[in-house]
C-alpha cells in the first residue's frame, strides 16, 4: 500500500518569527497576496497559529510581518529555509522560542486498538482528485463509497464482510492479473513467484474473479501470522506502520476504475492482493515488515516520515539481487505492469540500499520512480534496518508478545525478567533439538 506521512502534530515548539519584506516597484503588488501564498509557504500554512503585519514608516522601509508557528524542528527548518530563498524577504529573525512539555505520543498497545488507527489521507480519492479516472463518474464514486463503508464499520475480531464484485470489476482484475502473470517469471523476485503459485493452488487466486479478503487473510495467518483488515482508503503513515507492528495489513476492497485498469492513483485491492499479499506470506519479509512497524511506534513525526520513506523504497518499490539478476520485490511494481516493466528497463537510477541516505530520498507518488534502491538479500536489508532503527531516539524499548498480540514497554525490571524468561525457554528448546540431532541414529 502506498502511503503519505502526517503533518507535524507532536514534539512541537512554539516560535515567533519576524519577517521584513521588501517593497519595490517590481513587487509592488505583494500586499494583495498573503505571505503564505506569495512565499509558497505551504508547510507554514499548516502550522501557523498567528500572523500580523505592520506598515513601514516610509515607502523606503520594508513591511514587517510577525508569524507564530507551532511545529517540529524539521518543519521549522523548512519554513525558514524557504523564507530565506524568497527574493521578497530581506530579513528574518527568530524573536522567541517556547518549548512546551513533551506530550506522550499515543500508539496502540494491543491489536484491538488498531480500531483507532483509521485516519485517512484523502487527496487521491475520486471525490477530490480531478485527475482520478473516477472523478467524473458518479456511479463509480458511489460504488467506491459503498465498499469503503465496510471498513468504517469493521472492528477487530469481526469476519471481513464479503463483496459481491460486478462483472466489470472482475474484468478489470482479470486484465491486470493476466498481464502481470506474463512478467512475473522474468521480473519478480523468487519469493513472490513461489507464493503467487501457492495462492493459485490454495488461496483462490485466478483471473476470473477477485479473491475475498477474509479468505486471503486466513491464508496469510497460516503462512506467517499476518492478517488483513479492511480500510477505506490511503492511511496516514503512522497508523499504517503501527498496524504492521501487530502483523496486520490494512487492505482496501474497492477496485480501480475500469477505464484505466493499468493504473490507480490510490491503493486498491488489485495493488494489495497482487503486490503485498504474496510478499507478506514469505516469513523473512513478513518479519521485516513487522520490525519496521514496531520501530515506528511512539517515534517523532520526523522519524515517521523517514520510516514512511524507507517503506516506500523497500516494501513498495524495492529491488533485490538474485542469481546474478536484479528482481522486483516492491508491491508498487509487482501490481503494475508499467512499473514492473520500467523498473528493470535501465531507465531509473538504481542505488545501493542504505537506510541513512534512503530515508532522505524524495520520491514521486504520481509517476514512475526515477530512483530505486537494491539490496543483496532480505537478510542484508534486515541487518541494515536494525542498525538504523537502533539510532532512532525513543525513550523506551518495546517487545511484541505473540501470545497476547500486544506490545509491552520494557520500562521496569519485571518486564525485562518476563522477556528474559521467555527467551530462555526458547534457547532451552533449541538446545534440546540440537542435542537430539547429535545423537547417533
């Protein structure tokens, strides 16, 4: 699932800025616009709590503007950097800075609390995005809403309701399915191919009809313990990553518009079922996805954005080396004929995956990716990610309990002892197995 990070809402600092804005014949009309508009401060607009202007004493003096913003350190640097690049602003001063008490960032502790992780990013939805193929199709928008409403009503523990897909929706699925199946043998990674074949044998995958999420979820549970839950659209990065921590993948049920079956501006069930599900049925990749989710719990918004970017260049658009060739393992490519063909065409710039630099790489969510990252193996990728997440500031350590499907904060000795005892039982079991293998037959 393609994803977008949240605007800054935590780890905030209140700052009061003073801008001196030049007045000249060339820019004489600036007063008719707002500071936000003509300086292109889209980010500042989201976090501005107060703004005022003061007229100059003479026409030769610059106007003064006072802007109060409440934002994270990263957003503040972006706002001031943008201001300094503007030819209209001749001076910038930080008048005061107030750091309020750090607010604890909420995150789910038990799997049922994922019912609260349903915040959506709506900019790609057909009601709002005029470039969406379904923007002018009222019937499509109503159908999408009908299916999306299932997710709004869903609660943990419920069976995922089944959708009676139309003939057109099944035809769209079949079109994409057949085209991608032609490319998988030469473009997809080994893990995806193996699981995809198993899904055709055991999971009900075929080109004739769209699989039901409940059936696919049960398949995933048997393979890696992952499960699906329906979602109404594109989730915020924090909510989506938090779900992965509990081996839960939030999955759409609606289908892309039939007029453009090879592309969808938002995640749909074709993207989820053909791209993500096969990879989440692989044990190593499932563990990587969960560890990425666990690392995201309780971190700052700036780090959420970095984890979101790392997710984008691995789970969505990752490449790997296998048997002397480069293959795709990212769901964004494995669910799009055009993306899958393009990623191995030699056109994109392919770099070695390094979490530190990859986390800062800009990406496009509305076109082919000009930059991609390749790993030598999933093991190598996991080692690099574990080293990276160890450097992320977080005032606590977490442990996932697979028996209660919960995360525990390791902030006291009894919690540490409980985890240590569990590890000791696992070690004892492993040693017993090793000793049995050493015995002569």
